[in-house]
């Protein structure tokens, strides 16, 4: 049995999706985020129904548990005082988090990671997009930051092994997650330059420059501008250097 939290909530047994009542999805997602830790029922109830009284929150929790039927209920170990994810259940977030941490670990050689397009896919989805519960938002931001750093590092690893298509794909995933993040944009530009796609590097820089000015009234840092300064100087009308 596996629970998916990346890109949206889903629960699957084998290859078959399991139907779960809408109200019980939040309960399963909350417990899945704790992974192997036991969670007191009072904490679950108070987190999921913060505006209810203690008695009302506990009633809501009992109702959500009662609506879980069959395989959905088997995802939990239910005890009188606490809830825990069943041992046989896996969660995609923690597989992806482990991959990201290994990519960022300087002591793990790149050849041991078996990096490929599947690695990019694992790092490309937000945690429970469209969910705005207070208990979930810090987890979502923590995952976003981790995956962005991992995607940028992954871009560099693909550039080093001359796998430029995957480098561009990883960098694009980072830029899509945060279009205003300069380090992700720099990764994308470096991937284009490594593949000698100078026009694409310049186009992406100028699009980012315009977006940054429109949204925040800022300019790219000198470090990013230096990446494309030679390309800009070589354009027609900007000197006698080679043209794009």
C-alpha cells in the first residue's frame, strides 16, 4: 500500500486506487506526514479541526475514522490514545526527500545515485497542491526548498556528465516551481550554455529580467548578468564580436 502526497493525494494498493471519503483524506495525509511516528489522538484532532472545541474535534476525529472502510482503514494502526501509519504503507514524499538529501550530500558520489529522468520526476511535484491547512503549509514550504536545491544540484550533475537534455529538464522544473528564484534561473542558463544553445540562454535571461522587474522592481544580480554579458555584447549593434 502506498500513499501519494506529491502532486495531490492518492492511496494505492498494488496498482489499484483506493477510494477514500474526502473528510478522511485529510486524516490520512496528516498521519502520513508524520511517517513512522505515533501521533496522539488529541494532537490529530486539534490540528485537523482547530476551530472546534476539544470535544467537537474529538468527535470529528472519531467520525473520520469510522468513515474509513476496508483498505483505507488498513493504512492506519489505530490505538486508544494514538494513531500511526501502518508499517507496510510507503509514502512518496519520504522516498523523494531521501533522494533529494542524497543528491545534496557531498559525500555521496554521483555514480551511486543512478541519476536519470525519473529522479527529475520525483522532485518535480509540490506537496498537496491546493491544500492550505495550517498543519500542512510549513511541510509544503520545507519540501519546496529542499527539492529546489536538489533540482539545481541535479542540473549541475547532469551538465558534468554531458546529459544536457536532462540538465535542462531539471532546471526547468526548478524554474517552474519558483520563477523568481535566481539560482534556478542560473542553473537553466548554465545548462543552455553547456549545450552551446546561446540564443536560448539569452532568451531565458531576458525573460527572467523582465519578469523580475515587473513583479518586484528588481534587477538580476551581477553574478547572473555576467553569465550572459558576452552574449549580449555580441548581438548586432553591440560591438563587433561574433553574432548569435
